[in-house]
């Protein structure tokens, strides 16, 4: 990766952790990919706003969250890669709602809701990621999605902090409309009072279903492709004869065809190429063009 000139400039004086040429593969669920020119973990909201406001002009800024639905390409990522950690992981009850920081894990938010006797957020227990990523992509599972429960989200931008309503974000299937350069920092999620035992039972059922149908203990990245209208991506992939298909150490899960696996030593290039091969085979077989749900960032290896 050839550094861009702006990346050699000095970052503003941040209180959080800043690393140059930091390995990203250990942070991702696939365990693949090259380094970040800068890996920054802001201490808190003020630290994040300072970075966005005073970063060198033209310096790319990319957020990775829990990196559970992400391929980092082998050549690494130019500019700043942001990971919102402890300073953004708070969860507080606000009436019949929870206000959760962007760095809070979805499953942890679901557990907090259950302990508080609040129902409606159980689906989050089946989504491997953080609240920031869930809002940014309108994540969903088991019949519900973020747009069903979101009141507002606060978004850090180079010009300051904005509070945006559900309508402002124009939430749609696996998509939200954020301001240019905007980074979700926290969100208010509605719920309804209910019996704690019943909530816990629903969450247990979700976890059991997930364990039975998904390769959750493998090096994977969650759902690879979005479900096309009126269809399921995994069924289209299976019908195209791709169950178990491999390219190098990258493989289509035999348990769930919409999951890619790093079976050991795969590269990001192998995973992405396998995904593109699935898209080509499904298009040829059914005429449906699958869209990536996994986010792919960075550059190919030289």
C-alpha cells in the first residue's frame, strides 16, 4: 500500500489510542486483510469530534465496528480506521427504551433489555455486531430490524454532532442515509414492558436457531449477500450448485450457503473472488444479481 500524502501529516492531539501500520486481520471475524495506515480508538465523543474536525484534509476515515460483516482487503486500508470502544459502549434505560452507544454489542443490548423487562429488542441477540453498525446498515434478523425500534441516532460529523430521527435516516433494507462523513455514536431504541422470563425464552430460542443453522464458530463474516426481493440468497446459491464450493482456503459453508468461511489461511482476495464466483453462477442460473451485504474495504495486495 502506497501511503497518500495526507496520511503522513500529523493527526490532532487525541487522548485515545493511535497506532501506525496497525494489523487489522486480528480484529476481523474472517481473520484476513492488511494493515491500517492509522488505527484510532477515540477516548470519547469529544476525541472523535476533534479527529473529524481537525484531521488533515483528504484523509480517508473508515469505521470498522466489531468487524463481523467485513472483508479487509490484503493491501490494507489507507487513512484512518476508527474503532469505537469502551467510551462508546454505554447502555442506559430511558423510560421504555434503551440508549446505547455505538460500540455496544447488539447481543449485550438485548441482554440489558431482557434484564430490564423490556421486549422488542430480542432480535439483536441474533446479530453479531455493534449498535453503530446496526444503525448504519439497518441490521435485522428473525423478523425485525433497526427501523422498527429506532427513535433517533446521534451522528458525529466534521461539522459537529447531529441527532437524526428514524425518518431522517431514511432506513431501508440494509441501508441508512447518513450525513457525509457521519459516524453513529449512540441510538435510542424503543421497547415495551413485558415479562422478563418470556423475553429470555425468546432470546434463547433465537440463539438455539442461530446455532443450529449458521456456522457461528467458524471464521466467517455473517450473511454474504442481501436477500433479493421475494427470494433468499442462500436458496439461490444452493440452486446454482455452490454449496461447499471452495477457492483456495475460502469456502461456501455447507451448513448455510450464504456464509463464506476461512477454513485456514485464506486471503481476502480468495474470499472476495469466491463471492464474485457465487454472484456469477447465481446470475447464470437464475438471472438474479446478488448484492453484497458484507462490506469490503481497502486495497488489493500489490
